[in-house]
């Protein structure tokens, strides 16, 4: 048989005896990986006349794309909003620890802070690929300080700011740099927010609505100007009211521009959001754009709780932690799916959705039994 070397020297790995999440369904198929990418076996057989160098029996595991956490404030004793001298070692620790919870990429999230903290911390966050060292960093999520005083939650009130005077220039002065920024959460009822939303989206930064007392028309206007996400739906926003449902009303709004999707983040940890509220959101958008965020809970716990609370399919729960965050960030061509040529970031799960192993770029970076658990 002709060698595979004409195309790449990298070994071809065939994962067998598994159910893989592809095209919204768990399918009994093998997964082929080479050079950190998902391989199309038909091209391998017919174009290259190639075959597997290594076969791995997955023992009937579920294989799902790696989880992408777009809102993680820290964890394991690390707070991303603290400007410490060893900030980098803190981010390294978190990125390493979350591998065991199935997170292969994430957005380190800073809550409302003074400008000095942004100026010190943001230059220390660099976008990087994941690997044995830890999950990949997709860019920072800045949750505040341009949020509502009434819905500040745990955010420090003395650090809250407005962009009334200079609009986007005020935001730039506060953050210092937007080089590594992927998401900004702001309150859309603030004066001049439309200008700011347009400037951010022009730069490819995702704008999320949250910590806000916006009414529905203010939220709809923000979406019309480019906002695409809701930070922790139901939390730190006006409660749903039949006369004005507020930001929550975006779930069923008919004023969303054609072709625009609004994703809504939910903290499904059993504490922040009542199971009935999770069910309402899920049933309003059964095939929708729900995106699970860890915040301070672990992502795998959120996936299991969401599936249990809503009774949704396993596929829907898994896509809420993988496909949807990838679509939100516009990276679904390489992350969040097991489509051919996408990055081979994936997990092996048991039927109860507990993580058995985590792979990044086709390389095993964490395995449960390696720790004797």
C-alpha cells in the first residue's frame, strides 16, 4: 500500500468504538485525526490510499467537541481581576486545571475594575493555542465597568464608569488596549452605547448585554447595532414583566435583524438560575443559541445540570458548550465541531457526561485514569 508520507509525516490516528457528535447527532462512526486536525477518511482512502498508523479503542465513549468557556472569572484560588505580579502563572494554572472539566479553549473574564488593573492585566493576556500546558486562550472577556449601578451584582460600585463624554474614546482610555479583547459586556441603556457597540463590532469584538436595567426596545436597538450575546440570562437584569420583558424579551423578539443570531449565556450550576428558568429559555429556543458559561462553576457540571434540568437531548447540551460559543466568536470553522479539517479538540465522555479524557490538536492532554481516579 502506498505510504501516507506524500501528504504529511504525521501519524494517522483512528478512534474506534465510539459515538461522535457530528451534524447535531451522536453517530456511530470512527474519528480520524492527523496533524492536529479532523481527517476525512474518504479522502485518505481514495486520494491518498492511506490507512491508520494507530488505532485507539474508545470503549463505547461519546466523543464531543471540546468545551469553550466564554465567561470564566478564575478559579482554583486565582482571580483574573487581581493585578498581581504572577498573573501569568495564575492564568497558566487555571488553563491547566480546566482540562479535567473538558474545557479546551476559554476567555479569561475580568469583572469591573479600575483602569490601572486593565492596563496592568490585559497586556499579560495573550491569545494562544492549547496543549499539554493547558486550554487555549481565545482572548479576554471584559464584564464591566460600563454597566448599571442597580444591577452591578458583586461588581465594585466605585469602579463603575460611563462613556457619556467621549463614547468609544472613554472605553479605550479605561481598557488601555483592545488587542487581546474578544468580548465586552455592557449595559445598553447607557448614553452613547450605540456608538460604542458599533465601534467594538467593527473591530471584531463581540458585544454582550448584561448587568443592565435596559427595557426591550433598548436591548433590541443594541442588537440592531451589532450586539450578539446576553451575559448570564436572567441574572443581573430586569426580571421578565409582561408589559416590558426587558433583555429577556430578546429570546422571542421579532425585531432582530434578518440573519442575526443572539446567543444567550446561562450559568446552569443549580444556584444562579432556577431549573424552571432554564426550561423557559430552552423551550423558547429549543434549537437555539444557548451558550453555557462556567463563571465559577465547572463547565462539565453545567452541561450535566442543563441536560437534567431541561430534559433536552445530550446533543443539545453538548452543543451549548461547544458549537454555540464557537459560533458566537465566529470560529466555528475550526472549533466547536468535529467537522473535517477542524481542530482536533475533543473529549471522551461516559454516558453520564463525565469527562474521561481531553484532547487538544489530537493530543491527549488529560485522562481520568492517568490520575488513578
